[in-house]
C-alpha cells in the first residue's frame, strides 16, 4: 500500500501547485479541467482529493498564504530588519495580482471568507507587523508609522497594480515613493497638515 | 409652457442630486424607487428623464466626474500649486468610496465603461497631471515623479480606503505617508534600489 499512498500525496501536491498557477493567471475563468490536464491526472483524481472547485481553491489559498507567512517569519530573523521589511513589502505587491485572482475565483465559487482561508490574511498582517516593528527599532522606518497605515498602503499599491495592470517598472517606482514616505525622517514643512 | 419646462429642469437636477447621494451610499443595492421617493417625485417622472437605471447612473457618473474635473481646473490657477495638488489628491481619496459605489452600480446595471462616462476618468487623470506639473514646477513635489505613479498611488489609497473601510483618521495618515514620499527631496540611502 505504501507506494500508492505516496503516489496520492504526490498527486495532491502536484494538483495544488498547478492549480495555484492556473487560478493566479486565469481567476474565475480558469477551470478544474485545465488543472487536471496540466497536472497530468484525470479529472476524477482531482475530485478525489478536492470534492469541489471551492475546496480546491480554499486549499490553494491556504497554501499561498501559508507560504507568504513562512517567508515573512523567515525574514523576521534577518540581521538587516530594514531591507527585510522593504523586501517583503515589495514581494507582497508583486504577488498581489495572482493572489487577488485566486481570491476572486474562490469567492465566485461560493467560498466563505470567514472559513479556513479567512484566518490567513490576519496571520499575514501580524507577520508584516513583526517586520515593521523590527524595521522601526533598527531606525529604517519612521517610528510614528503604524501597521494600519502600512497595511493600507500595501493593500492599496497591490490593488492599484492589479486594477491598472501596471507593468513591473511603474509598480516598482510607485513602491519606491511609498518607501520614501515610510523612510522619511524629516517632515516636509510644505506638506499640508492632516 | 415656460414654467412647466423650468419645473422639468428642476426635477431633473433634483433627481440627479438625490441619485448621486443614494447610489454613493448604497451602490448596487440602492433602487430608482428610493431616488424617486427622496426626490419627492413619482417613479414615472424619474423614468421620463432617465428611461433606465443605467441611463440614470450614467448621468450621475458624468455629473460626478465633471464636478471633480471642474474643481481640479479651478485649483490649476491657484497661487499655491503645492497645496493645490495635495488638497485635490486628498479630496479624491475622500471621495473615492462613494465614486466606486456609483461605478459598481453602473457596471452592475450593464453600464458600458467605454461609453459617455468612460471618457471622464481620462479627463480627470489629465487634470491631475496639470496640477502635478505645476506643483513640481513650484518645487513642492519631487521632479522625478511621473503621473503614472501618482495616479497609481491615488487609485491605490482610494481603493484601500474603500476596501478596508478605513476611518477618516487612518485614511489621512496613510495619505500623509504618500505625501511625504512625493515631497521627499533627499533619497534615503537605506532604501533598496528598485
């Protein structure tokens, strides 16, 4: 029985990996059939592991967020908290279009944002908070900035990038302006009071 | 006949004004019936001026964008181009949740983004471009920033504000960080190269 179980595990992992890529590119328009074809398995095999499209998308989302959280936690131990924070911010922005497409597909398939996958964004936000505090302690990010604003900027640049279909160059320049705002240590007197 | 025509013009203006408010708050869930009731006219009067919900929403959107463009053009003559630019950026962000709700209702009603209302966002973008150039000439905004990035930041903060339902205070702090990034005149050496 052992090889069969190992095969099943391999199949499940391959299906998930292919599904992540297919739905990140295609969103709601992508199909489970396409996933099966590209994973080199029959549609029955996909449904044996994931009884519904929604179940498949939930597993893809959980995997995607877990991977992001893992990366954030890895960076939290960095000797250079400033670059670690900015690197992860940039990574989340670059990752956003695919992630938003998967979330859209999940929601369109009747996915429950409060279910298993719903907890993940909160964990990611907390992981960003840890990187922020460390970057602030290192003097790389302004001390008067709070996670609320940083998260709003993250979500904002990510959504603008996806909505306006910004190319990587414009996205990087936009992120650069935000980084300057976060790193600025002198207040500009000409800036209107908020 | 003259008073009747004037009445009709008054009715049309009142319906539009009420509809702007109703759909900005309610989005797709808001109804033409509610607009008629709050405008103090019969539903038949609404449909005489706007044969479909889509036609009503298109007129609301055109009016909303025209008003924004008008305000931007008024600010373009300001003696203080820096504050004028930042004021309008902040105004667009504060206005965004309502505008996005109207756009959503228009799209859900089968509205064509490439129609009459579709030209308006481009005109608004151009008006922002004029304010940006003037603010840069006045030395209030970094010379190396382009309209593409400024517009991405505008769309981003606006969408984050609506999506995360940020309160006015967090929204203002988020906008403040962007302003610092736009106004920064020294590059921070610790910022990773884009």
